């Protein structure tokens, strides 16, 4: 029985380290995506909630956002700036950006009252 315990403790420690490493990696990826979407705020509003003029990105379908970005990237869709910006992103980055916006509610959440 003691042999099993000696084996289990290092195994659990290894699992804990792996979980922490995965968590740190996921957090770094989330920060990277937030950095990419921050550049969209100038035209599409903070977190994709447009204040007018441009389309809101928040709450749109992931597949629709990917299709639009790829259309800009390929030149199928032309705009003042978007077709140039889209060329700077990889397919994986476009997918991550689209997933970020698709996960947000379509309507901007109401501001919480100040205390």
C-alpha cells in the first residue's frame, strides 16, 4: 500500500503542475486575443459594441465573422481599411477573434450603478 502512495503523490503533483501550465497558457492566449480585438475598438466600439457608423461585432455568429474577415483578406470584399487589416491576421487569429466576439451578448450589458 505504501508503494502506491509513494507513486500517487508525485503523479498528483505532476497533474497539478500540468493544470497550472495549461491555465497560464489559456490566460496568455486570452490576453493576446484581447490585444487583437482592442485594435477593432476604434471603429467597432469597445468589445465590438458600436456607437454608430460601423457594425457591432459582439454577438455575431462566429462563422459569419470568419467569412467576412476572409472576404476582406482575399479582396472579395473591399473597404477603406478592413481589407488591409484582415491581411495581417492568420486564419487561426481570425478564428480566435471571431470566437471572442461571438461569445459576447448581442446587446451591450447595462452599466452597473456606481456605489
